[in-house]
C-alpha cells in the first residue's frame, strides 16, 4: 500500500510538470501572440477611430487602423512587409501617428515631429507622410510646415493625439490587451472588433488570416494591385537590340581570309577529304605451259 501511494504521488507530480510545461509552451509560442477580441467599450473605441486624424492611400475596402509613432522600428517594419499584403486583400490601411508625451521630464519627440503630426492630423496629406517616413529622422526638418510649439491651435492638435492614445489604450486594457506599437485594430468576417499589439512578427499571421491576406506577394503584385507598370521616360532611347551574328565556323576549318578577293560563300570552303581506300591489285594473267599449234 505504501509503495502504491508513493508511485501515485510521483505520477501526479509528473503529470503536473507535463501540464505546466505544456501550458508554458502554449503561452510562450502561441497564445501571447494572438490578438484579442474587444469585448467592452466597442462603441467608444470605434468613435475614437472615426474622429482621429488618420491618413490613407485609399482602397475603399475594410478599414485597418495602424496606430504608432515615427521612430517605432516595429511599425516601420510592419508597414514595409505587411501593408502591401493587406492591400492585396482589399483592405484600406488607415495610419494614425502621434507624438509621444514627455516622460520624467524628458522629451520623447522633436519639434519637427510634432509639427508634422499636427499637419497630418489637419490635412491628412498622404504624400507628406510618404516623404516623412522615407527621410531619416535626423534629416527631417519639417521645412514649410508651421511649428506646433508656437501655435496654440496646432499644439492642441498634438495634445489631442496624445489623449487619443491614452483613451484608446485604456479601453483596450479592459479587454485584456497590453499596449504596444504598432497597435492594429480591424474587424473580422463576423464583424467583431479585434486588436493586436503587434510588436512581434509572430502575431502578424493572425491578422492575415482574419482578412484573407496572402502570406507573400509575387513579383507581379503591383499589376494585381491596379498599379500600372513603369514606363520609360519620354524622349529616352529605345533599348538596344543584339545584331544577327554569322554562324560560328567549324573547329576543323581554319579561319578564312577576310581580304576583298576572298569569296564568302559556302562554295569557297574546301570540301572535306574523303578517306582513301586501297585499290585492288590487278590479277596476274594465267600462262599455260601447253602450246597450241
């Protein structure tokens, strides 16, 4: 009986260890990358998204909101690698950028960044956003854009963007999502609002599955997306064509002389020598010893 109890305790301990290890693996490699279904404050969240100063390149499909700040490396990578796939699935990507608030007396945004964020919220100028993201942060001076620090109205726009992020992340925490950027929100096929703090690329596949986006885009994707192929600039020279070259002569034939008197037709080439066969020797005449008279 005592041995039975010992073995039962060991079996229970092993079972607990296996279950604990399985749950740890499930959480570490799968569950923590899954998006959450927003179960509370859906109307308030949707109202925030509609009223925010989002920018878009168009598309007209189901909206996908990407919230982040300029220096977020994860957001830049997501835009570069995943946004074309979402657009290929017919989604309209709407980007909402904000300038981070000061933290412990340290500014987390520059004057040029705050001016650009205010301009994007007011004008929703997509080409401006493309120029901004294509320029290194240290080189961007926001030339021609009014400063937000010396303008009360534009400074209020920057503050509104920061309040938008504070309210949005507060609502999402009620549904169990910890904030992280890029913060992506969309609706699945059943119409449920979904959210993902997609700081890790392993969470991106869940968004593609919900929206039916491809895992990769082939080389002819720009044509499928409705973009015309690039045309050569007007006035450019046509592409060069290779001339028709003469056939390569046989290796056994020496190169012909290219002088003016040398014929170029195939008749001038010497005919190949035929192998000579020995001629049969003439038969010796038979001489008879008998003489006829």
